[in-house]
C-alpha cells in the first residue's frame, strides 16, 4: 500500500468511526431557545409562514410541511405509486411512471428546485429528481400534483440533479454513475471502466409558459461521478458548477479507491458557450430511448411518449466550455452564494471548506493558469481559483445555504452540527449541534439570489433517542433553528416522512393565492366523462366493460351493475360532479388488485378491475364526504362466462 493510499484509508477509518460513534455531539444538552415554544407555535386556525417542500428520499415522494410548526400537510406522490390517491394505479396516472425500462413505480428522490425568475422563487413549479431510473419530475405548485416526468437517457443514478438556472432557462442534471452511454454497446467488462465509461450532464429546458420539459442538450464528460451542483447567478449566470468524485475512475471498492487522490474536482460548465456551439451546429443527434410523460389537466389523463433522440456536445470539439477546479477530499455539496461570486465546495473527508471565486476563475481561464488537463479538459490551478478556506469548521462538510446577510451555513455530517461562517472573512461565527448527523439543511430562499433567512432547518440522518421508539425503524428527524439573531437557536424537532435529503422553503403568501380549488366540470375533456347523472351508462365492447359513473353527495350512479362476466375487464370511470373545494370522493371495489382512486371535484379517474370469481362485488366511496357517506355504495354482479 502506497503511503498516500494508507493515509487515505486511515482518514477513512477515522471518518467512519466518527460517523458511527458521533451520536452525541459535544454539548449535547444544547440549548433549546427559551422562547422556542412561542416561536414554533402556530395557534389553531392560523397559518404557517412558510411551505417547506421536503424530499422523501427512498419513498419517492415529496412532503409538504409548515414552518415554523413542522406540521405535515401533504405527501405528493411523484415516482412512487400512492394507494391513497390512486396515483400510479389509476388508468389516467399509470403512464406517468412509464420509462424506457417499462413501468417503474418507485424511485429515490433526493433533490428539488423551485422555479425561479430573476434568481428568486416564482412559486410556479418544483422540479425533483429520481436517482434510480434517471428521471426529472415537475410538480405544479397550484395543485401539488405531479404534472410531468421526463426520463434522462445517457445517465445512471441521476443524483446531481435538479438544479435550476436564474430564469428557469434550464433544469440541470448530472449522472452519478458513469456507464457506457446508451448509444454504445454496453456489454463490456466492468474493469474497462477507464476506457468505456463516461458521464453526462443534461440541460433540460422547461417551456416558460407551460413548464413542459424537453432535453435541450447533453454534454458528454469524462467518466467521473457527479454528486451535486448549483447554477451560477448574478455575475456567474451562464455557468454551472458540479462537484465530482471518483476522479480516480475506480470501478470497485470506491470507499478506498475513489479517495486515493487528495483532490477531486468541481466541474465548471459555461452553458452560454454550449449554446453557441449548438447554434454553430456542433450538436450531434444521437439515437436513444427515453420516456416523456405529461399529465393533461383538461383530459385528466397522462400520456407517455417514447422519445428517440437527444443532441449531445463532445467537449473535445467544444473548447472553453468545461473546466475542472481541484477540490479537496471527495466533494459532496457545491453551492453558490446569493451574489454568484463565491462557490463553496464541501469535501466530505476534508477538515476545511474551500471557497472559490468566480472572478478568479475567470482570470485563471484568461491567463490559462492551468495545472495540465484531465481527459483533455483544462484543470485550473487550485490557488488560482481559490478565494480562501474556512479553517477548522468541523468534520464532514456536506451542504451550504445562505441567509442573504453575508453568512453561510454548512452542515457537518461527522461532527453533527451546523456551522455558521462569514463569507467575506471566512471566520466561523457560530455552531450548533444537530441530532444526529445532519445531511442537507435548508434556509427559506437559501439557494436563491434573495434568501428570506429567518430559519435554518436541519434534515438529520440518524434519529436515535429523539422520539418515542418505534421498533427497529425510527422516524427521520428534522430540526428548526431560529437564525434571526447572531446565534442559532434550536426551537423545534419534527419528524419527517421517508428519508429527506434536500428541501426548500418558500413564503406561504407566494403559493396560497395560487391554489386551485376545483376542476370545472364543463371543462372536463376526459374521454369517459359523465357530466351529469343523465350521461351515466355501461358500455360493452368485447370483453371490455366501460362504466361511466358519477359521484355526488351521497350516491354513486349507477349503483347496481349487472351483465358483467368472468373474463371481462371492467373500467370504472368515476366523475366527481361536486364543484366545491375540499369535496373529493373515493372509489374502491372488493378484491381489486390495485388501489382506491380519489377523485377531485370536476375530475374523472378510472379504476380497472378484473373479477376473479362469480358473485356480488360491493363498491363504495372511501372518502368521508357527508353525513350519508356510508350510504354511498353499490353492487357489481359478476356472472359465469
Ligand atoms: S445527498 Cu443526501 S445528504 Cu443525495 Cu443531496 Cu447530501
Ligand atoms: Cu363520497 Cu363518501
């Protein structure tokens, strides 16, 4: 073992030990603010100040919480089927989960990005990533429903995603795993990684009016692993900064082999330059397959289209588009401050935080202050790009957010704390323990050009003793700190759903007025709608039986259905005739091997059912909708074939 490797593995052992045994941070009895109750208390009938939109991690969904109360308002199904709403089970929403691999009803959702105008939240959409089967989804913030999902070809493990540019020009995604790209024959020995595996970063363009996404272009990159990224803003608008690890290009035992080098990279992408290359015809059209799924609000139906081409740029033919900046010890987070001048790298194994200067990066490029190249891409000298280092911030820096007052807040996984430091002089100002081992953190507006400040929320990886125990699996733990003063003050613990990674918070006032209350029945273009009870019917076509059904307090029409035989497939198309806010109806039938459906006012949703036996099958409304909700029921008679 070389000296360097030995040192690396020693450092790892130390870090691993820290990670495992750091459960009680120093000063664990840390202060809960004396006025915590008052600060976190939202009186009955009162609203929270912020919506906190929180990734659900491996539950593939998004959680909507109130801040400062920590109350959970909604779980928005995105990549995972929801038995509660029928998302991914109803005929209308199944196509949302289609991919080039077929139906994939689960994913691992880590990050989100709220749409922006002029570098500030505009509250229209939130974009989220699916890591596992690379996808980006768009959630409409007027309905809190998934409106669109696009698969990302030439990608594997869509972790470094999604990150949004100042005017939502692009939602950007980098691949975690380098792999043989989709237009290659992927059947290669794994130990030919160095020759055959490559990465990509994708620039997805949401239409400014509809939000509908298309893949504008992809840049092929060396075979590193992209971890996180941020868009430039202000003076650095037009650039993206990605953290990369495994610049060693190891294909096995990454724990040691991908930490051999002292420094990995931040990759700087000049995307304005990429746009010039595209205009100049440097883009190459490549045949690849990926699904694009869109939910249509007037037909209340999703369609899935298999796309077959993307445009790629090869950096070899596009000089001055990509640069590497050395960054110590397995960078994870990569965050740009509100001015866009400072780029904060966070080496998971580093004992300092490097802060790079956009101005210095530009100078280094102009003067070609390079330290050779990496696969033909210039590597800027560390010192030439560096603004300075935050010394002794703690152990295991992961992610940084900003308060808009010149301060940065970095999560420290290993030492389990949030560290506040000043961007200009790089001095540590304050630190508070987190319980335990914080991953991401979120300040309202923290990633934008104009943070709202006021709070920082910690999303912790380990819960241990913070809540009533619930067997081997404990709830995830989030913590709310008041940052309005010089010192951070803990004011609330609250449990979360799934495993939260990133989250954003947005002022409630920005979303409240935008909320949709109903779908207008007269605008319902669903092919199987019944716009009144007079339009209900049962139609047979071979073995297919379509039931045009309506729901209104407190009956389903029709409620006695006969003439169905074994071998038939029955489609219950249920239209909710209500035109009042907050009156959904549900629908379920005995023995159906899918879920219920939950139908919003004015909407139509379809439950498919294949009876397996002769007899009477009751069906009923599942959502308590009126005093006579329990009477909202009916019978399906199934006869022999
Ligand atoms: S990652 Cu989870 S703690 Cu997937 Cu953003 Cu850093
Ligand atoms: Cu409709 Cu209960």
